[in-house]
C-alpha cells in the first residue's frame, strides 16, 4: 500500500481507534494553543488562514508544536483538497500520485490541492525537486513540516517558493490548556469518561511533556488507562502521573538542530566564565540522552580553544575527566565532567594559541613547500653532514639562558612572523613577559 493510500485509509478510522492526540487536533484558530507570534490577531499567518488564502510554506519547529494541525486547518479554511505524505515513507512515486490526484480534483471539482509533506528534511535534493514544477504552475500548494533547520536541509529552489514559519516550543500555560481541553471535551476527548486530573498530576504531565503537545496528550491518555475506575469516574492522582512519566527525557536530538544549539550554549557559557550556566547545559544535555563522551571531547576542545595557555591545567583536567567517564560510565563518571566544566568556566581565558594556530595555518598554505633551512635540518648520516645538513646550528642549551640570540627558525624565503600574542591573564601574563625579553635581546644583538 502506498504512503498516500495508507494515509487516506487512516482518515476513515473510527474516532475510538485513533489516539487522543490525533482526535484532539483543533480545527479552529481559537482552539489552537501557543504560537501567538504567528496566530495572534493581525499576524500574517492568521490572516491567511481566516481569509482562506493558502500559499506555499514551511513550518519549522520542535515536535508536537502544531505543524500538522496548522496544515490541516489551512486546508479546511481554504476548502482545498488535502494530501498528507510523510517523507519517511513516501518517494517520487507518491509525489506523482499526488500530482495526478490534484489534477483530477481540479478538473472534476475545481478544487485546489494542498500537499502536506511531514519531515520534508528527509527528502533528498532530487526528491525535493520532483514536486517543484507543480508548485510553480499552481497544481499544488506545498506545505512542509520539519524539525531541522531549513537552511541546511532544503534546496534553495524550494525555499525561494515557500515562506518559512518558525514554531516555538509550547510553554506550561499552553500545555495545561491543551490537557484541560482534552479532559473536558465529551466528544473527542475524555469528557464522557468523567476524568479528573489532580493539580500535582497535571503539573507532572505538563512538565514531562517538555513543550510537546502530542507527548502531553499521550501521557494523559496513558494515565487515564492506568488510573482506577470508580463509580464517580477516573481520578488521575500524582502517584499515577509519576508512574507514567518515569523515564521521560527532555527534548534532545542527537543529530539535529537542538543538539547543536545546546552544545553551542554549553561552549559559550564556558567561554563566558559562567560556571552555573555551564553546569545547567551540561546536565540538560545528559538528561536528554547525550553521549557523555561527546561532551568530554567538546570540553577538551574548549580547554585548548578558550583557556589555552592562560591555564594549561585545563587541558589535563578535561582529559582526566574524559578518562574518568570512560572508566566509570554514567552516572558515576558524570561528576568528573561537572568538575571539569566548573574549572573550565572559572579558569583564566585566552584564545591566543587558537588565533596563532589559524594564522600559521594560513601562511603554511600561502607559502607552500618552502625548503627547511640547512642549519635546521637533521643530519643522521655522514653524507648529509658533508652536504651541510645541520651546519652552524646553535644548540640552545649551550647558550646563555638556553637562548640562541639572533638565530633564525623560519624558512629563508619567508618573512618572520609573530603569530602568538599572549593575553595579560593567567600564565600567559608571564609568557608574554618572557617573549618580550627574548624579542628585546634579539633586537640588541
């Protein structure tokens, strides 16, 4: 069965067989919770929905924020034929079937067609190109939904033909409203079952939902099935809610937008010398299921990039933390990560080595394969010595203060450079003083 046919068949399922989250999709804007930045009075998307004017668009946002619901709402208000596909199951064959179906509805009923493609980011570039001509000629109005950044996942051609709307995580107030509406609704929700949710239980369910309406309603439905039935109905207590939310994790996509946003927040909190925020982002990621070894690797990077020689101990401490988490695993080894995170955040900061390495790398590419000066070359054989390898090299340890004043170490055909500029913080304060003294003695020779 094709993805198209399968979804059509699902639309005909009896309400009782459909999950609560599916039954409770709002059909009117006034029943929609959250996304006020898009749906408040006077906002362009609300006006488009109310006026029945559909245009091609991309809904980008976390799971359970209303992307599919908005697409269905637009189709309803514009009286458009609605075709729903998931990029997980669909392919070019399904796109062709949708186009044929759209042509049929235009010819027989003079109805426009909205093609809704969920998880559009899973289509490769050629698959995305398959429906562009039909969007261009008006056969289809395209609405895509994605949890990934469209800038990276969608072709420019598609982005140029569709407006991107960013949906936000649902807040506590919105989620509470969604749950209460489901409890009260006698036709689509749980109203006919006389369900009551204790305040503490509601708080637990809403918190565990982590901004996801679908998760909130799934937890509510599960709690309803687990709660004891009495003559007066069903009461979802705190104990029942605790049972259903066990093991719930915060939202964390190990390969997507939220992953990179959170690791960026962690790194920038370290760089900004905020140990408290650094600890929060560390624990937020671990709570969401992030591999602690990945965090350890990023901490090592921060030790070199942002602390550097201002406090060289940072590199050793982060390497020790990495080794500790490898040996102890979670959760025992996570304390070592926390210890290292706090040290990194509190340490003196310097990116002088990072900038110096980048500058040297640029020169290495710019000047190409310059010859190593003869006096710096290794001379392990008699022939090499006879050819002048290592000749006139001054062994620094034999010089005063172990410094060969005036010795040249860059290639002969390259101007000398100063890449490393220590900052006046931490150990680099002393390093800077030492380099200034060496430069003074070289100038006076």
